[in-house]
């Protein structure tokens, strides 16, 4: 049984609207300003600051050499995590680090902080 023409038009409209909405949201500028680590440290003097970091370069989505198995991060990912961790530690000498139980997030946290999450 064929759907009525209006049903196809409605579906097409919904799909087109959804694509437009996703495009608008991804192009919209964030309402939060970018701040430096130094500014975050000033804020941290009076308030608790929580940083969220994404994991390093995923091995299963890269042609780069893996640090361990495919569920972890690449060698490049470990190096970048170490570099960013060194920068972070020059501003925030004391901090706690947490990660999910995914191999790539544990590895990133370990290389970033130099300690077990």
C-alpha cells in the first residue's frame, strides 16, 4: 500500500527541518567565553573549577601506531596528553583526575597527569 503524497511531504519537511536545525546548532557560537588556564586559576581562587577533557587520539580510528591495543590511544595521543598535562601542571600543581573505565580515557588520564586515575 502506498503512502499518501502528503505523508511523503511531511516526512521530507521533517528531515529538511532536522538538517537545518542541526546545522544551525553546530554553527551557533557558544555562549561561554574561552578562557586561559591563568584565568581559570584566578576563578579557582574563589570557586571550584572542573575541567573536562576528551581522550587522546583513538587508535581504532587512526592509522597511527597504537600505544597498546586498538581500544586505547595512539603514540601521538600519549605524547599530546603528556604535553598538555605539563602545561596544565605549571598552572595547577594540585588536582584530582578521574576517568571512565574505557582504556583510551584511562591512558589519556595517566599520560596527562603522570599518575593513575
